C-alpha cells in the first residue's frame, strides 16, 4: 500500500491553525477572513472545517494546508510539506527525503501538473 505523506500532513493539521501560524490571521465566526493572497477589504477567504480546506471567492485561490503554505511562501509543494512537517512536529519526513518519497512527489506533481 502506498503512503501519501501529503494526505497525512493535510489530515494531521487544521487549516485554521495553518492559516494563523503562517499569516497570523484569525477567522470570524462564519469561518471567513480577509485573503492573505491579495488586497482584500471584505472577508472573501473561507475555511471549510468539514473538508479542512480553503477557498477565496475573490482571487480563486483554494486547496488544502500544503497548497496554502505553497502559495503563501511561493514554494513548491514538497518544500511546503517539509515546512508543515517541521513546524507542526509531524515527523513525517526525515531530514533527507528518501528516494521513494521523491518518486512519490514527482508522480503526484506530474499528475497535478505542478512541475
């Protein structure tokens, strides 16, 4: 059985915790806030607790925790995964990513057209 470290990371952290840790933005009671990816005067960024994901109704940015960190820091998904792994003490990755995980990352990013 193949282990998807991206899925494990996204399932291990709450999107609202990721949002606050990296952007210091708190959600209102409706689960919305101003989008950190553009100048936003009215809350258009929504966090969906049921799917642990986000979507901005103004700029169209959306995804999961790894995608948020990738967009926020403008890094590749693997680097975002490493940051989440380290900052939330998930211990999903070793200091050096082994070859199997590199192959998995390349396969996933190719599938998602991220390379």
